[in-house]
C-alpha cells in the first residue's frame, strides 16, 4: 500500500543487498546541527571513506580519479528534507585494502 509523503523503511538481507550492488567501504561520519522551534535549522556533516571511484578508475581505466569522488557523500547531499542550512563535506581516507 502506497501512502504519499510517508517514509518507507526497506530492510534487505545481506545476501539480497550484495546481489543488488557492490560492497561499499566502511565510512565514518561526524555531524552536528541546530533546532529552532522544533524544526531542523542546520545540519553539518563530515564523512570520511575510502574511494570506490579511485579504485575503479585505477583498475579499469589505468588512470587516477579526475577530481573529487562524489560517491563518498552519495545519499547524504541529495536528501529530500527541507533544511535551510545544509552542508556535507567528504574526505577520502585511503586504506590498504582492495575495493
């Protein structure tokens, strides 16, 4: 049943999730925000992760990543909520592990 404007939580098993997409590297995030009159007024997120794109470009294209990796902040910068002051920063944190 569809209810317009109502969030829906989807839960997949690990097997279903891995069958649909490639595994992503672990991330760590730090966030802060402000609330005024019961509404979110600002959100500031900092996300650190290894880069799937850098790994992909190196393996398949034989070249470095041209510019910053937008996948580090994917799903955070294009959120559907109306927050007047919203900032997301992504930081590449390379690890010694193939992705």
